[in-house]
């Protein structure tokens, strides 16, 4: 055990290498086994996720745990059209896409079309009546509001990973917020944050594709040199 790990363990028993490994290996799951996810397991996941930070510690996340087949089918139907629109607008045609992009889009489309078969849909909302939005006057879409719910969602995904579960997040259902609100009886002043699919994975990719630190970090100012180790 390294010196840092000894210190971390003494401070609270955190297994630092496991924590870092989890951060570096949390892929969106594209294929799920046809196996139920027990309430007790889901409850454990949510029980860990609730320690996420939120502005003013308001904890405005609200979650519908959906297992009902009809509700999941409706969510799938609401999702597929915005997904196909998104693909057409952002990824272009089969002729212009790289092979890797084509494979990823095909995987995501297959998942969209069968997402009602994933055992659990967590429909995550943010109660806007409690959330602190400090950039509401900035003249652009708020980025701060989401900061009070997406750390919670990341925690859900990490805690699910610790149970061996796979997850995938989608925010495209926001285009159909009114329909989703009616479907799960969400109050008017809640905003739809995301749908998180949860199930036992068939397999998870071993290596995630992410840009290195130097591509997105500068030293001191954005007109200066890149930040390097
Ligand atoms: C805010 C947010 C919204 C996302 N929305 C979608 C979505 O609508 N559909 C989807 O298939 N994946 C969605 N994803 C998953 C991303 O596509 C995925 O994290 C990214 O492509 C990296 O893939 P990987 O984690 O499998 O490496 C979303 C992720 C985030 C963080």
C-alpha cells in the first residue's frame, strides 16, 4: 500500500485505487441481461447516491423507480424519435461517419429501440422550487442548476457499478418533458433531468475513449500554455 493510501485508509477506510478505477471505468451500458434487479440492491444504490453534493445542500433530486412494462414502453416510444433526430442533426449520414462512430451510433440505436427491456428506468427530476440557480441572469442557458442533480446521478451510476450493475443516462427525453411528467405524475415545478437505465450488463467496454488532460486544461489563463504534469 502506498503512503497516500495508508493515509486515506486511516482517514476513513477509502480504498483509493478502487475509487479511481471506478471513475476511470464507468461506461454507458449498451446491453443488459434479462434478469431482475432486486429492490434491496436498488435501495442500496440510492442510499449511497444521496450523499451527493447540491447547492445549499437542498437535495432537490426526485426519482421515480419504474419497472412497469407499459410505462417503460411509453418512455422508449418517447425517446426513439428525439434520438433519431439527434443522430441526423449531429452525426450526419452513414457515408460521412467514421467506422467507430457508425458502430457507436448503431449500438445506441439498438439500445434505444429495446430500452423498455432494461429492468429498471430511473426517471430523475430536479425540484426547481428548492434548487439554487445562481446563473439565472447570465443571458444563456443555466449550467449551475444541473449541478444540483447531475452529481447525484453520477453517484447513482458509481454505486450501481459497485454492485456490478450497468447504467446508461439519457437527457433527450427533456424534449418530451410534458408527456413524461404526465406519465409519472411529476409536479409542475419539477424539471426532468435524466432517464437512467439500470440492469445487469451483458458486458462493459474495458477501455473508455476520453481526451487527455492537456487538451482541455491551460495554465492560469486560456491564452497561455497548456497545463502539463
Ligand atoms: C448529460 C448526458 C446525456 C446523455 N444522453 C445520452 C442519450 O441521450 N443517449 C445515449 O445513448 N447516451 C447518452 N449519454 C451517454 C453518452 O453518450 C456517453 O457517456 C458518451 O458517449 C461516452 O460513452 P461511454 O461512457 O460508453 O464511453 C449521455 C451522457 C450524459 C452525461
